[in-house]
C-alpha cells in the first residue's frame, strides 16, 4: 500500500511538472528531458490493457499501443494511438488513457456483425453500415443474412429498415440480392424469392402486402419458387414445372406454362384472389 502511495505521489508530481511545462511554454527540449527522466524512472509504456473485445483479435490493438516510437508515458500521444485503433475494421470507437506508472488502458467499442456480403466470389462479414469486418469461409458461415450484389454491403442498413416493416418475415429471411443497384430480391429460408419494386416506400408497401397475404394464405413453404411484386397492381407467382399455384384463397388453380409455370394475380386486401394463367414479366 505504501508503495502504491509513493507511485501516486510521484505520478502527481510528474503530471504537475509536465502540465506546468506545457502551460508556461517551456521549450520542447525541456519537455523531452522531463519525459526522458520519467522513462528512466519506470514511467514508460510496458503494459497495455484492452477491454471490450469479444470478436476481434486484440493483438492488433496491442501492436499499435506498444508500437509507438517514443514509449515514455508522458510523450505518448493518446489521440494518435486512438486514431490508429479506430481505423481497425472491427472498431466502432475507442478510448485510450494512461494509468501511471507504465500502463495504457484501451476501451474498445466493437462493431456488430449484421450480414455476410458475397461479392466477386468472396465472402465478407459486414456490420449494419456496410463496413467489411473480415473475410468469411464457406466452411464457417455465420447464421446471418447473405447479401449478394455490387455495393450490396452499403445497402445493409437500408435492408434492415425495410425488414422492420414486416417483422413476421424478418426471422424467415435467408438473404437478399441487390439487383441493378436499385432494388431487392429477398430470399427466404423456405427457398422462395420475393422480387420487390424500386424505392424504399414502394418496397416497404409491397413487403407489407406480401406479409399480409402470407399470414392469410401461408404462401411460403408451398412450392412457389418466385413471387414478383414489382408491379403494384398484381403479383406474379412462378411455380416449378408441372406444379399448380397454391389453391387456398384463389378461385381457380393456375394453368402451367412452358418451363416453370407462372400465375398472375391481382393483389387483394386480405386474400389471394382469382389466379389467371399468364407468362411472367421480365
């Protein structure tokens, strides 16, 4: 305890001297000499404590904190150390402080993984703002939505807001394709694709309508391969070859076309109306 009090008194004296040197504008050489005296007295960065890392490898933080050219506790520029740390992909924010005589304390706020982005044959973990956190292997895929497409990572937050419009479907989402840098094709865990229109409001409206239809007619998991809701006046269903459209909520089953069969239906307020055979729009 006595030793701790001694260190504390010395630390206060050094801090006072350093602060006074800065306040009175003493030459940089004098401050450097004071820092050197402190370093020889054991006031040199020897330890780093890192808090808040759960997913990221803390080694990169240690490397930065211990890699300063001047490791005198009084000369370490905390702002510079922090600036280097927040450039690490996993770091959303950081706080760096001194604990005399020889320790830097780093508190990390990590980014939270939100999805996996597939681009040009590569997989990467991203957060909700689209920041790439690290590469992902197909053998270690996390249980997160898979976003596919050019710049799809930059749309992750947009997709999250979209899914908030239909909470019942959020847990069923397997992934999403960002098509033509303008709209979404959603993929559900049961295998179906839902094509949504361009525009945030239009896409949200179509998704809410689909959620209502699914709640009444249980559309998902019934063999439809694709629901196309790009046209606000109707929904087009694509079925595997030789299979008819779901009959529940419709007056007549759809007739199959060549290849995959398609069904065109005007969207109702509460239930799926009469289905008419037609070829799906491109």
